């Protein structure tokens, strides 16, 4: 009888020990099998981009966001000069995609971009265009002295890179002073394109990429590269960006084979 009592006491002790061990098991360990991965961080990337990039970047937006579900691309398009001014004034932005080295250089000098992220991601060329049904008999930039041309549209040289390049062309050809009274200025290169499409100017100077996306204009002539500085598109992450890593990733995508392919489809070089 005594032996049976001792056996029961031993069994009871083992049972209590097992229960205590189970209760002492860390809560985190008990739930470890049911833990879920936290959702991917959502990032809204604010990109200030040259107006000439509008169609290409709008197309890239869908492709990129599908491949990067945590990233939303938000674009603000305009002339590179005005966008650079906005950045200088503290406008919230993560990435600047410029149509000229000059405007990027200004931000670089003021230490407003991350210098080591700056990269040239594309190029372009200047073309002379007219409305698609126009009978204008012009086949070169030298022909801009034709008296039939009452209005010649170009971007404002002070803020629009395409206008700046156009001025260089006209100065090289000794035509700038001759044509001054006939020049009509657009606030960005897309407005110049609109002037020509609407017939508000007989001809206009835009990028080849702008002419490529318009069904309402035709190209009359292409500027020779030696008439102006190289048309290069630099991009850089803004120094004050709160999404620098995401901005670097998108910039890297623009220089990838896939990014270059899409840009090429829209007339960029």
C-alpha cells in the first residue's frame, strides 16, 4: 500500500512539472508558427521631370509599379529651369530628371542633389516641325528667313533647355538677331509643339521625341549636332529626399536595358 502511494505521488509530480514547463514556454515561441510577414513599405516617389519626358515616363509608370508593388510614382512635368527653381525653393521632391546639364549643374553647385547619384540616362536631338497639312516650303534651319514664316515657335531660352539649344543653333547660323521679331516663346517644349499643332506658328523647334509622339506635325529638318551643345538628360536624387533608396532604384531602372528600350520607343537616344 505504501509502495502504491509513493508511485502515485511520483506520477503527480511529473504531471505538475510538465504543466509548469508548458506554461513557462515563451509566448513568442508559442506563436512563432502563426507569425505573418509585415506588409511591404509603401513609398510615394515624387519625380520632377522635363516636359519632353511626359509620354515616356507615363508609359514607364505602369510597368515599374507593376514590378515594384510597394512604390507609387508621382510625376510633376515642366521646363527643367523652372523645376530646378522649385527645388531651390524647397519643393518636396525625391528625383530630378532634367533635359539639360546646365540646370542640374546649378543644383549640384548648391549641394541640393546627391552628387554620387547623378547619371546621364538619355539624349535627344532638335527638329524643325510644321503642322502636318502645311504647305510651308522649308527644308532646313537656314531657310527660317523665308518671309512666309511670320511666327517661329521655340521654348523660352531662359528656362527651357530646348529653347536654349535652339538659340545656340540660330546664333551659330547668324540668324538670331534677324529672326527676333518673329519668335514666339513657349513655357516648355510641349507648349511649343501645341503652338504648331494648332496653327499658331507656322513652324517650331522641338525635340525629336516630341515630334515622334505627335500625329499632327511633320519634321522639316534636323539640327546638326555641332550647332549646339550636346542634348543630354541627367538625373539625380534630391538631397532632401526621404526616399533616397527608392529614387536610386528608379534612376537605375531608367539606365537599364528595359528602361532604355521604352525611352527609345518614344524617340529618345
